[in-house]
């Protein structure tokens, strides 16, 4: 009876992992499709509009009222194109696909610091090996979510991200000096559950520690057998 119960439990866990894997793979597939659609359709249309505006500017060079309007419209198009490029990189970062987790996280930290004014440091070993693609994507998404939570709620002025390879596996740490929170009040939040599910998917462990007015720390460990 005990053996039968154990088999049923293991089968249930296996089914849950298969379902989670299918969900995460679908999410990544949709992100890839969205990035490709934005690049191939919207991006090309905006580039064509920008080219037409450039032609109109030559045609209307003598019209004092039209020239500043066209110039302002070109600037708006440039901003829109840049925004779409940023969205594409967030949805499907080329650095993550081409160069791996460390380079992608380094780029993300630089962008966060540049756009928010928060001091962000990334401490990692250079020339790190490439990891299992599932590991890289999952950890990148978790760090994105941690950054999102910090920017929305923590009022932090500094963030530290640390990536290390140790004897027992991969260690990834995220720290902020923000307002912190009571874990007992937020342990059932969808954000924490989502990060826990993602970590379970890669057979890792995540530990989040925080107290009001004392910042937040998230430590993620992935066993060496999986990376």
C-alpha cells in the first residue's frame, strides 16, 4: 500500500512538472512569435513611414509650417521604433540566445540603471560556460520579475545581482535596499508563486528573505547535475 501511494505521488509530481513545462514552453514560444511579429511587421511599417516622411520633407522644404511638423513627426517615429526595439529585447533578448545568461543579465542590469537611476551592480565570473537553455531562460525571467517587483514597490536606491558557479551548482542572488516586506503577508502572492514554480521547473531552490525597512534578498540555487 505504501509503495502504491508513493508511485501515485511520484506520478502526480511528474504530471505537474510536465504541465508546468508545457506552460513555460508555450509562454516562451508566444514571446518569440510576438518578437518576430513586432520586428517583421510593425518595425518595417514604421521604417517605411519614416522614409516617406523624409521624402515629404524634401517636397515641403519651402513650406515653413510643414517643415517643423514633419521634423517632429520623424522624431516621434524614431522614438516609437526605439521603443519597439526595447520591447523586442525584453521579450526575447538576443544576448540571452546568442551569448548566454551572464551577458544577458549584465545588459539587463545596465539598462535598468540607465533608465531608472537606481545603482545596479552585477558580480559574475567572466567566460562562464553556457547552461541548459531552460536554465538560462528561467533564471532570466525570474530576475526580470524581481526587478519588476523592486521597481514597483521597494523604492530601492541600489540593487546587487550575483552569479556564481560553486561545487554544488549555480547560485544566483538578487538583493535590494528597499522598503522590504512581511513574508507572512505576501507568501501567497502570485509573483512569489510564479517564481517558485519556475524554480521548481529547473529542479532548483529559491529562498526569499525580507523584513520591513530592511530590503529583500532572493537566493536561487540550481544543482550541478542539471546545469
